[in-house]
């Protein structure tokens, strides 16, 4: 959101209470925090404002023009692109398919289905994103040696 500076609501760790848009903040562009990754992702829909801490996100799934942040029990719709999330959160998430990023922290294994499709197994969720064939070896290295 160009020109707006938000302070996230209290559900997000490492930020103050409430969110507000001050006139001074609206007048100046958003300032980047350097190399520090963001603590939360948020959905600013027409009906409500939702926040999910990045540590709770199991995976990001792109469906057509939308990106979903999937947690243990819920998912929220984001306005960010999958590419920008991958760039910003590269140390915490790894690409498994052109439409999916998974949390390194929650990645538990790979499972091959009867039809030959590999799926990423994630902790504490039934979400199981497909893994592209060209990225299977990279994911195996990540699981065995913690590299990628």
C-alpha cells in the first residue's frame, strides 16, 4: 500500500496495540525495514482485517490471481504475490511448485502418490502441496541436511 503506514493489530507479535493510519503516515511513503523479515502477513479485505504471524503459516498457495496463507486451522487471502513473498521470506520458506511455498520449519517429509505426484507433508495441517519434479531433489537435500 503505497503512501500508507500501518501498525498491525495486537494479534501480531512484536507490534503495539491496535492499528491506525495517521495523517502524517498517509502523507509519506512506506519505509522498508531493511533486511528484517516481516513478522506477520495480513488480509485487508472489504469485510474485515485479518492478521497471521509468519511463524504460524504452514504454506502459501497461489490459486489464479490470489495467494492464500494457510495455517494450522485457518487460511487468509493475501494481496501479496507469491514471488514477492518468496523473495522477502526466503530464509523461512522454500518453493516446492510454481504455485506453492512451504515453511522450512513445518516441512516434515515428501510422499509419492500412486499417480507419481510428490506431495510435501507439513506438520499440524492436512494441507499437502504438490511438489514439482524438478524440485524434489532440492527438497530432499533440505530435509536431510537442512540446506536448499
